[in-house]
C-alpha cells in the first residue's frame, strides 16, 4: 500500500474537529481519490480536556502549534487557528521554513500577509493551499485559479459573508430593522457576540482581496480594498429598493479597468433579475466573468464545519496527488504590477435617500447641489405630504464619479432642511 499522507492540525475548533470527522467518516472514499490514505497524526490546541465530539486517541498532542509545525513528523500542516498574526502566522511560517506544505482556512492571514507567505512557499518549493479561506465549501479558489486559467477575468463579484446576507434577507422578507435582526442572528449563532468584523465588511474584504489577486494575477493587497458595511441599511431602504426593482446585497466587487484594478466591498442595489440577487440567507455566491467562458456562477454554504472541512480536505487530496499550483496562479516574478484604483475614481449610479422637512424649495435646493456637481437624476420618489414635518425623499442618479457624489453629499447634508445624514447606496448593473 502507498504510504499514507500524515497531517498535523493546528486548531481544534469547529472546523478542526470537522476536518478530523470528515477524514475518518469518508476515509475509504478519500483514500481512493487521493491515491493513498490521509491520516491525522498530530494536533495542537489550548485545551486538551475539552470535548470536541471526535476522538483524539493515538494523536500526538502539542501545546504549541508553532513547535508542532517545526517538529512534528508530518507531511502537511493544516492551520485552523485563525487571526492575521500570532500563532497562526507563526505556525504557517514555521511549516514553510521546515519545507512542509500548508493548508489553511485563514482569510485574514492571507489577505494581510499572503504576498510574503507566497514568496516563502515558492522559495521552499512547497504548496500553500487555501480553498477553505473563501466562501467555505464553494470551490471558488480552484475555479478562478485553475478552472478559468485560460481566461482573462474582467470582474469577480461575490456575496462573501453569510451573516450580512442573512440579516439583509430577514430585513427584506420580514420587514424588520437591522438591530432587531442582528440580535436574532446572534441568538441563533449566525453572528458573533462582537459582530463588527462581519457587519462592517472586513471579513468580506479579506476574501475579496484574495479573489482579486487570483482573478487578475497580482499580489494580494488588502489595503487597496474600499470597505463599507451594512449598519446604516434600513427597512425603508430595502422596501424602496424592491419598489425600484432591486435587492440590497453586501457585495465584494473586483474589476479590471483600463487604468488598473478596482476592489470594493459595500451595500449594493442589484437588479432583482440577476442570479446573485436571489442568493439568500446564510448562502454565499461568487460570480466570475471571463473573456471566453462568459459568466460563471458558484453558490453554496460559505461557512460551517462541514463545508469548510470539505474545502480543507480537497486541498489535502491535491497534495497527496502531488498536484502543485503557484499560490496566486503564477510565479511571483510573473505577477502583474497593475495599480489599484482609489474609490474616488469609481463611476456608477446611486440611490440617495434624504429625510427632509416638507416645505417649499427643499427639492430645488437638493437638485441644485447635484446639478452643480454634474450629477443628473434618473428618478425621484417622495412619500406623502406632511407640511413642516420630516418626509423621506429618494433620488436615483445616472452614472457619475464617486468623488463628485461625495462632495455633493457634504453640501446636501449641510442644508438646513436635511435632518439626518443622507443614505447612499450604489446601484450595480452587473
């Protein structure tokens, strides 16, 4: 029998325990597809006595994951600790320094340090695999890096955070406000006790930075991603979007433009007919557009023990078969130096909601500001009349520059009749 592939796992949380369970439950199937058995021989975690629902009998235990990565007699190290630095980064660096392939699900680590880690892996001649880092069980990494390798990718769009997608779906279907749905999501375990990483768009931005690097053959650059979250989305905005033929989604969008690559995460109004508008609940989706293949849509569960473990083990099977692909799809020397574009250069249409005093001349003042900044209107909705009281006014624009819209918003917010900061949502034609 061919010698088994031995694996050391750093981190035994939900995903780590899921990897051990999957490798044991589907051992025969995995061995057939890998060409040899894949067995865990060592683990590292903080609490040895915690019940994780999976037997650890016969495994070598390490308190220190970095020491395990450097010393364990294992062919591959799997990093499932999480976090962009600390023991997670130390574990990956130690494994690569020892000449061991690494599999990780750590999107923050890759988004922030992926360029340096890729160079270290390339210098060592070993694999750094990360299918589980983006969109859980959806094979988005392999699709972009390998399945679509013959295509020039024009744009990648994704629903990359299940927590935000769940919240926006419930707000739409149940006509509830953001805070109420967030509290329910926390009770159900869909949102963390501190949900800021998700609802402020940071998690999605980490994943988009990875997808953009793969799609456009350039080093990963998280700092170049424009990031906004969903805290300011209201049930009124969602209802008005539906009326206008749109749904609101938190999207990550990376696009190749003539002057460079633009990468942004923010709430979007998406045409209700587009496939990504119909991806609801905790599901994720990735849409890639290639010059020869056209549009490819991938949808599935973006988190959880099962989907994420599935992606980790898929990478282990590749390593067992000695299938090796450069981290970002090409050698470091072949990566593009195309610049990142600032958000101020974005050109698109906008949804603008104002709460204003219902009195003569207010709309003229607002439209005058937009006119002064070269912004033309496509439509306007004003709900009811309440002289002297606050009423919502919704404007949608034709395409204009982000910088011009931002300057216009500053002037509009300063108008005496505008009672709260304007709500701005970008309209995506996709």
